[in-house]
C-alpha cells in the first residue's frame, strides 16, 4: 500500500535521494524546503512541494497543515533531512562584537538543525499512523566526535536524546523513531562541489571502506528503517559512515 511520506530538505542531497527512493516504491511524497525553486527542480515524479522555514513556528505549522490536508489527515513517514552549517547559510555580520557572533552562530545552527526537526515533529506527532508510523532524523558524525567549531555538532547531537524520548513515548502506538549519523557524503550542498581535491582525498583516506558515502547510501538506510523490516528497530543512532568514526 502506498504510504504518505514527508521529507524535509527534500530538494537536494540526502533528502532528494530519499524522496526518489520512496517515490520509486510507489509512495506519495511531499517535499519541504526553504526554496521553492529548488523543490521545483528536484524532479521527483508526482511529488508535492511546500516551501517553508521549519525553524519557525509559523513555517512548521504551515507545513504540517499542508501535509494533513494533502494526505487526508495521516502521515506515515517523516524524514528530517533539513539542516546545514549556519555559518555558511547565515553568517554573522563582519566587524561586530565577537561574543554576539558566537551567539549568532549557535542560535542559527540550533534553529536550522534542531528546531526544524522538533517543531514539525511536535506539530504532527498525533497524526502519525498508529501502528506503523516512522520518524527518521538525519544527524551527523559530528554529533559523535565534534565538528571543530562546536555549534554544528552540538545542534545535531541534540537530536539524539530527542530520538530516545520519542521512541519511548511513541513506541506504545507502534511508531518507531531513529536517527542516522552520516559521515563524509559526496554530492551534497553541505560539502559542496568546490571542495579541494586534497581535502577530498584526506577525508576518504580516513574512511576504512576507502570511499566517500553517497546520498543514496543514506537513502537506502532511511528506506529500510521505514520498512516493515525495520519495525522492531527504534531509539537507535545508526552510523552510516563506512567506519569513519573508527578512523584508519
């Protein structure tokens, strides 16, 4: 039976790969992201699109209301792929107070990486299919080992206890909640197409499997967690990073 699947950050990278995977299964897919032009270019056949800043109450509520109307009141799967490095998308003004710059960076990263997931989840948690609903968060290897600048890894790590709490709260309804922690993933906006070759080689050399991950690697894990086969897996932080956390 076709499921109702909502994917945030669905216009690029991991979110787009997940959207294509669910669409290939015959599921109904709703893409949510900040930029409608990116969603329109995604090319996912039959997908609905809704532009919203999910880091705001207004944006999250609007996206939730749209989903419930489009899906006739029930959402089966939510994949939270929206996020990024706030210093790149919303840098602090130059020449300002250094402490204000720190506050700006941390507030921005928690808004785009934590609140985008929390607000939409809270808006929809009572409307998830019971039993059988699925929530999947996209975390990061940075949540497990740091990110050399603090706020990004911390904002992703905040999703982990939220995952545990939701798994316990929603488990009695037959809803599973998990997070995936990718490592270095090629072909995403996060790492960008302009990464110097030397940096790419350095990252790959630190991965035991000897290659970078792809958005499709993460999408395959998302699809499994959302499948009947993943129905007894909940409250987990699933590492999909080729052993990068272990190093070589």
